[in-house]
C-alpha cells in the first residue's frame, strides 16, 4: 500500500507540473516504432496473464521529434488500459497499435485498439478526468489509480496535439 501511495503521489505531482507549469520537454529524434516494441516487450508479463497478443501494424522506422520519456508514458498508459479492458469478442481477443503519419500536421497519430466492451457515451470524455474509472466495479487492487489518462491529456495539451477515444464495433480505440 505504501508503494501504491508513493506512486500515486509522484503521478499527481507530475500531473500538476504538466497542467500548471507548461513543462519543458527534452525533445530528440527517435524511432517511435522501436519505442512501441520496447513498451510491448516490457508489458509482456501482463499480456501473458491476459493471454493476449499485440499486433504492431507499422514495422518500418518512423522518426519523430519529441520527448521520448513522455511519449513512452503516453503509449504505456494506453497499452496498460488496453490490457486491463481487453476481452474476447466473437472469438477475437487482441490489441493493435497503429501509427498514422499526418503529413498536413507534421505529426504521427498513435492509436491503441483493444477488443472488448465499448465505453458508455457519457464516459467517453470523462475517462480523461483525474481518478475516473469507467468500471465502478474495479478497485485499486488492479494497480490503477485513475490518473494515467489525465497525464496523457496533460502531455498532449502541452504539445498542442489532439487525443481521443472512439468506440468501434468490437472494441475501443
């Protein structure tokens, strides 16, 4: 419990810095596909526990200019949420990471999809709020604090980029 509280306090402090201090990012050029592969590799224990595979739609190198620590945090939060909520739908159970280059904006859109139940319409915008958990039956035993997507929103706001969540026929992206 002490470790959980320590982690939550650190996350809250970082969230506050991101929301109110306009963080200075340590932007460098790096291959986002390699970063994604590493995040999947370090998440392998959770993936094995859920008996789920991750598909990386993009295998080639995509160089981006950003703070790799913060981008790693974003992708990790998305992947962790996808792992927690992945379910078998019509015999399919998987997570898919896709990179789309938006040439007109000069950015790469990273999406993480998981098969499973949709998020209710009323909760689609609320998932970005601090401490919000869409599934009221969940508790802190799963390790979640409800802060991860708030941090994602704050980082993306600092970069001036869009974020979102979409229900699909067989899951959530």
